[in-house]
C-alpha cells in the first residue's frame, strides 16, 4: 500500500473490506449497462480470513478426504472456496446437477458444493447453484462418454461485471487448471452460464480447453468422465501467488495466456485512425459516461494535454457489446492506459509488460484502488502510477463544501457506517475534474516511461 503520511487513520479490518465489497458492487459502469444483475445484500457480505499467501500446494488440492469414502474428497478449509473431487469414473446428470460415482467401493456418501470463489459472502453463495457428488444410489446410464476429466465451476454471482469476470472467474480458473491438470485440457462444465457470457469470452475459454463446453443449465443428457473436480482455487483479490502454484506461474504468465488466446483466434484489427505512428506512443483514455459516477468531466482537455505532450490518444468507452478481441487489439498495442477507478481499468490486463497504467483515484477510494488495480499492475510488470485527486478536483465539493467531513476527511466521515447510502456518495455522486497543471506532470512522466517501449523496439513478449 502506498504511504499515507503520519496521520493515517486506523480502520477496523472488517469495515475496510465491507467498503471494498460495496465499491465493487457499485462499480457496474456502462460496461454492463445492458445486463441485468443480481441484487446483493450489503449486510450479507463478510470479511474472509487473511491468507498467508504461502499455502502448501498439497493443501490447495482436495487433500481432506471425506471420512466415509475415498472416491469423493473435499477440501473445505479455505476462506474463499471449497473444492471437491471424484477420483474415479463418474456420471453427470445435468438435470439434477449431480455427479454419481459409477462403481462405489465404500459406504454411501453425499457432498454438496457451490463452486464459486466467494465463500465468505453467505448471501452471494446462497444464490449459487449447488452441485451434488454422491456414491449412494446407482448412477444413471451413460449417454455421452468422455476421455478427459471434467472441471466444474459457476458463472453466477457477480458475473457480468468485467472486474468480477476476471477476479472471481478467469484468474481462479487459470490457477485451478495449472494446479490440477498437468498438460491436459479438462472439459469445462459451467453452471449458470448465459449464452452471451460464453460468446463474449469464447477466446479465453478456448484457451483453457479445446473441448466443447458443457452448459449445465442447457443440457439434458448424461455424461461420463474418468474423474471430476468441482470448484475453483483463489489466491485472493486479483492475485496469482507463484508460491502456491506449480511452475511458479505469475501474472506475467497469465498475460501471456491472454495474448495467446487472442492472437491465435481471428485477429480483429482496430480502426486505422487509431493507429499510432511508430514515433509516438499511444495512450488509451478509458472513460465512463452517463449517470454512473466517477466521470472525468474535463476529458477533452486531458486528451488535448496528452496530445500536446506527444501522445497519440484514443478515447476508449467500453460497453457490454464491445468485442473483447477489439479491446485486446487496442490495449495490447498501446503504451499507456489512463482512467478513473472502475471496472473498465480491468482492461489493463491486456497491456504489455513495461506499459504504463495511470489510475485516477477518487476521494474515499484509495485502498480499493490499490487492491483492485495497483497490486495486480505491479505483478504484471506494468509501470504503475496513481493520481490521487484533491478535494478541489471532486464534484463533492460543489455538493457539500470543502469544510464538510465528507470532503475534508472521507475516512473519518465513513467511520463504521459502511452502508450503501454512504458509499453512494463516493461512487455514484462523485465525478472528477483533474487539475490539468498537476495532472500534466503525471502525463509527462508516463510519456518518458512509455518511450522505453519504443526505444527497445516495441518488445511485446511477456
């Protein structure tokens, strides 16, 4: 975390994370304006235990055997996820979301698991469909035989928010595939997956497996597998811990995975008007529009200032309908990304190592900005810069005045009142007008850093 000075206010850990979860809840921007989201009760969100970050790999895998049978094993010891496994041939009945042990060798046993990596949120987890594993009744007849093992997870919960699609979905999926499946493509069995979601992320899903996806909610024939793993392994918010994964995989490996997924598929080129001359670094200005909050009100002036400094600037306003291949092309071929804190900055995962991310941090969002984008940016070997706005740059000063606690000291104002109403002030009511003189210094520094990519021959490997 960045230094905050000698007057740092100590906040209770539970309140801090409640704030984080509320921010994520309110971060649904125009990215997903055409998607209907589930309502999540703020009172039902709880803090996970703190991970040591040094979990032994054996504890990550389902090492806690169920007491009555060894063919079904579950590990429920982790704060953010459960993971279960059937170690022998199994039959899936998709109509009941049940996996049967084909030839039970032990007493009858039934385990239920909700395969979504937010275990500490009881209300969210209660809305995730449970998967049943049983060695009790006779299994139904197999209709489709598969040679590859199955991996089961849910696309429910916060799916539809671009940040959560990666934080709760693809990053845990990457960890799980690399932890459990050794150079073998599992068959992805996905629960609660809408067709639009599968289509939007088709390239990424194909990167994990070349087998056809089984949509658990749109299937009525039985499937047989040599084994099945249910659940995804998480290392924490936007985190890949190389000490807890075989071959020490890191965020740079995840970036390389994304690069391979999009470059081996049909490659959509961005508009010619967006292409930078070789001598000018490209800056992507990620913008939020409409009544979503955290809008950069002097966007045009920022764009002009960046161009004056020497950037070729592309304004990027992603929506739910923006093809990810187009977004990947734009971002991966750029040198700098600038934007106000929000789900749209998740596109920074597409930046090449050595590129620059400048996050504009609203009042009251310092900690969550670090967790969501600061830490992963450094892990991905990006040049990370953080522009924390002053009170004069926030629209809240016009609503409340500079001497009100909500503006003067957001930490003290929030206190322990981590309600939706309080968060609404900072996330929905707050827009930003950066001080161009001060912000220009950050743009100049980003320009110096970005020129290293040009000087080094546009290196793009990572």
